[in-house]
C-alpha cells in the first residue's frame, strides 16, 4: 500500500500491526475487518447500506479514511458514496478466503493470459463441430412474432433457434429495443457502468518488489500499480518486466480521450513521482486499451435492478458480468455462468436432463459452495 509517499507491506497480520499511519487500536480494527466480513451469513442484510456506512461501522472513521476511502474513490470516483456494502463485503470475503493454510494468498494464472484461454476455447468449439465467427458485428436480432430466428450481421444473417447475449446491458438493450416494451429496455439501461483505461508497460527493469500495489494517494491518477512479473516471472516474457496501470473512469474523462502516446507519457510521469529511480529509458514497449463498459456500478438494492437471464423474446437470454451478483467480475464466475447458460439453452431445446454441476465436475471444476444447485430438465 502506498500512503503519504511511503510503501507499506500489508500481506500478513504482522504487517498490519506495523502499519504506522494507524494507532495500535485502529490496526487491530483493520486486521479484524476481513474476519468480521466472513461472519456475514446473509448478504441481503447489507443491501440497504453503502460501503462507506458499513466500513465506518466495522472499522471506524480513521481506518476508513486512511485505508478504504482512497481505494473506493480511486475505483469509483464520483460514485464512491453510492456503492453498496455488498460489493465491498464480497471483495473482502473473496480475498480473505483465497489464503492457504499458512496465510499466503493463493492466486492462479492462465499461462498465456486471456488470449491463450480464448484460443483454447475456439479449438474446443471447432473440434466439436461448432463455428467461431470473429469480426462479425451483430446489427440486429431477427424476430418473428416474439420468437428469435437469428441475428443480422455486417456480413449477412445467421439463423438461430436460441441467442445468448453476453454483451454489456446497454448494448443488449439496443438489440432488443425494436422487439420489446420500452420499460424493459429502460430497466437494462438503468444499471450504470464505468469505463476502463489500461496501460501496459514493457520494461527492461523491475520498478518495485510488489505484485499488487494499492495506491492510497488520490493525487496519483491510478488506483493500483500491478507489476505482473512479480507474480508470473520475467522468464515467461523473454526476461522483460510487465507493469500495468488500471483506471476506472467515465468515458467523458479527459484521460480516456487522450491519444495512446499522451496516455503513456502521462502514466510514465506519474510513475516517476512515485518511483524517482524510474527512467523512461527502461520502457521497451507500451500498449493502451480502453473498454467502455468495464465496471457495473453496484449501488444499494442492486439485486432489485438485475434482469433475469430470460428476456421477453422467446429464445433470447442474457448472460453479462453485470448479472454476477453478489459476486463481482471474475473468470471463475464467467465459467459458472457459461455452464448455467448451457443448461438453460439445452433444456429449452428439449435435449433431456443437463446438470451443469456434473459437467463442471467432468472437467475437473468445483462449483463454489454457495452456488445454487439446480438442474434443467426437458
């Protein structure tokens, strides 16, 4: 954690006890936060409370101002005050539950990253007789009497008995708009999103010993500095060091509208303020990515805003990251939702009984304990 120009390690209970910006009693309260979050048995009890209100109650005003408020504001900006306690509680519970028997956090990395994951998925789909059509932007749903018949694309029509929309909800709303009531599309557009700007720097040297550095200094433009090669070693990248910076922001923000070269210069200058030894000569390459619908804004009573998987159109379902709740975005939840979607589609197609839990088990995957246990039968 970076606070008031200093770096503090917060990976163990002993590190928390050494965290000098807080009094001894507040250090204990900080250390108890994760434990108290794991005692919450029903997340619905937190739906009427904001993250700020809940954290102030659990760990006190000083801990909130020093540790949690800068992270909330850095993540959600102007929406920080309205974020649900459920969202923050789940983050604490997830991190607290990802530690091994000796207290070390246990994380996994798919070698080659998401590109390799997608490549392997395409190979599996095509190996089973399916097709993956890239650069085929869908322009409209083809519907007759409330039943889907396919999708129109920039390269022609694809017929289909069932369509699964995994887009952000505003995009799904635009596709559904000509065929459903205005109230329904308005409900999809009711959920807000923040965009994301991600800057990846390829360096010839490491800038810090930390994998994940939370930045509790609102004068720094990014909420975290992640040195990926302190987790997956530089040997995987020909000896190069990979650092990425992530910023959630509205698409109207000036930083989001900068050119890639301007964003890189801005980011390097910010890093030099934090790491005075860092030189532009270290930068071998850089990449900038933007995503318009990156982070759903999880406000109070979010469960009442969520659309169900089924839409008013027969044969059209939704499966988006905004519907992963009370959890937040994550690859493991995407896999889970994929199996659930398969169960719904196969069930609707009359393909007999399909158990997504059994399918996961066959692939060596284990559903989370809190996952709903359901089967689809024709």
